[in-house]
C-alpha cells in the first residue's frame, strides 16, 4: 500500500515538472515574439531620419508595412493627409503600397478637397513616394496651390496685356492705311492723323502704366523712404488734372488738416493719389465738384493719415466694387475707351498703398458718386511735431491758411472744402 502511494506521488511530481517546463518555454517564446504595441513603441526609423524630416519644407509621412503612420510632420496634419494614425488620401496610399511592393519611386500631382470648406476649393499638391529601408515608405507632399494661383494670374495678365495692346496697335494700322488711301484729301488725312495721335497716346499711357505697375510690385518703397507732405501730393494731383477739370468745368475743392506727412516713396505716392483724382475727374459729369481732404485718425498701431477723394460721378455698383482694383477691370468699358483709361490705375493704387503699410477703401452709390480713401501710417516726425504743438490741429481744423488755386481759367472754380463734406 505504501509502495503504491509512493509510486503515484512520484508520477505526479514528474508530470508537474514537465508541465512547469512547458509553461516556462511557452512564456519565453511569447516574450520574444513582437507584439502590435511593440511595433509602434520601438524606434523603427533609421538614425537621423527623424531630424531630417523635421527640417524639410515638404509635408512628410512615414508608413510601415501595415500602412500605419510611424512619423508625420505637423504640416501633414495641417493639410489633412493624416487622420487617426492613417494616411487619409487613397491615391497616395495606393502609391505607397505599389512602392513597397516593387521599390520604385513614384510621383504624381493631385487636387485634394480642402478640409472645413464646403465651396469645393481644391488643394493642389505634388506627392512623391520612395522606399525608406526595407520596411518603411516615405511620402513627401508639396503644396502647389499658391504657385498655381500665381501662374494663373501671370497667364491672365499676359493675355490681358496682349489684348489691350492689340486694340491701339490694330487701330494705328488701319488708320495708317486710311491716310495712305486718302492722300489726295487733306481733310481726311487731318482727321485720320488726329485719330492716330489719340491711339498713340493711349498706347503710350498703357505701356507707361505697365512699367509703373511692374515697378511698384518689385520695388520696396520703404528702403529709401523719406517724409512726404500730403499738401504737396494734393497740389501735384490737382496740377495733373487741371486741364481736364477746366475743360469740363469741374470744381476742385480741398479741405481737412494741413501739414500732414507720411513716410515712403514720393513718386509712388504721387502716382497713387494722382490716379484717384484723375479717375474722379474723368468719371464726373460736367459742372460738378471733386473734393480732396486729408485728416489724422487714431489707430491702435499709431496715428494714420486718411486722404479722401470724392466725386459726384456715375457711382459704382456693389458687384463692381469687389473687382475695381483688379488689373484691366473697367466698370464701364465704353466710357473707359472714351476717356483713354487702361484699367491699371486702381491696381497701381492698391499696390502702392499696400507696400507702404496702408490700405485703400471705396464708398460708392450709383448715381451719387464715389469716395476713395487712402489710409497710410503717419510719419514719426509729423507725430512729434503735433505733440509739441497741440493747438495745431484746432487751427488746421478751421481750414485757416489752406492753399487755394484755380483748376480752370475761372479763379472762383477752386474753393476750400472742410473734411466732413468730403469724407463719406
């Protein structure tokens, strides 16, 4: 009996030892096997790759063999390429799988839907996929949206310039043929020659404004900035339009605060204000009034100078107000042809003011007229002078000492106008 019990105990001990050994071996094997968690927590990127990706301008995404995102730059998240740890763009994901299979580098340009917009705006990108080691795939994405927009603007600009140049050049060609055919008719020759002068002037103005627009877009006016007096700019703008205003019996009126200054390029600022005053005269009926007024306004970043140009012309519709600062856009093409307008004046104004740290706004009502307002930072010297002479604004507000000069042979056609009457 005792022998049987001893034998049973020995057998049980052996079985227990075998089971314990098998359990130990199984646990060791499980510990050595990589888990799903360890795949993501272990450093799988080759040395130095993480640093390189962090300084790239492109949006970078690294995928493992299971198409899981191992590394993604902040720009990739901003573009909406990565969501929930996965690559969210199916064409890019398919490219990554194909590259993982055959090791070939692939590149494609895609138009993606912008996140958070319901207006169908496309995001143009260039995606490039390449193998990274034996297990990983690297995806680099460049945002081409801005470059595409600039290229479209450039193409439209070239097309518009070609069209605008074609009109006066074609007219000059036809008129020259007409002059040759009418060589025995002095009156016809004189008439056609007059038309040729008009078209030649229009062509000259167009080329000059193209040069001006190119200059204000490429130059930095604040590199050689100088204090510029507003009174001088107003006088120059009035002189520029004096003949046209006198011919239409348009009264030129000034008002507001005198002795104001801004800092910038004097030539560009004079061209911008001159374009506004010239437009006001050209688009105003005869025997009306054009007003120019300047004043100082308080702003959070420092005092600003507002220069308002008001006319009693045809006005601008709400639809046209959104586009009047575009190049070659005309509110009334037929009237622009009659006045010799090129459609570049307001575009030049916008670029000049923006490059000087300001803005241009417009108020208008059809049949009532328009007011264009330039808003520019005041020069520091002018602010210092105003602080030293606090009574200057009170004297200037009354309009005392303001200059007056006729815009037509009638010396009474030029009058002083207070700022509230000019500003809307």
